[in-house]
C-alpha cells in the first residue's frame, strides 16, 4: 500500500501525516454498530480530515473474516495503517479512549 506523506511545518518542526486505514467489523447494522460507525466517522472527520479510509465488514455476510481476524466481539475496530496495528472493541463513544487506542495525538488540531 502506497502511503502519502505530507509535511506541514508548525512549531519549527516537520510533522508527517500518513494515510489511515481502519476496518470496522459489524453484524448487520444493529444500533450499537450504527453508533460505533457514526462515532468513528466523526472522529476521523475531525482529527484525520481526508486522510482516513473506513472499511466496513459485515460479519453476517462475510463470516470467514471473523475467523481469519479472530473477531470475538462486535463492533470491533482494527487500525490497519499506519503501523502498529491496533484493535478496539465497543461503541467508541469515549473520544479520548479511542484517540489513545488508535495512537492519535490528542493535541491534533480539530
């Protein structure tokens, strides 16, 4: 996967901005999965701007993905890129926990 790197200069230092790829595993569109998707989409829009891609995988339509990725709870969010990979479970309503879990700086401007 080719990564786009943009350098911004602020506070006299260069900051690398990489493309983010997230996978959200759901089962159908239950209320909890819908809330999780909306929360992740909002966080990406506010914190990562146009540098984030969210792939939604419905485990009812693609059950082999659950076995392959060892998904045991839903909704599950997997950070695929940038490395290291991270896995989070829940509805992602606590933004600070999501930012920490995805290793997104909480000082990133909104």
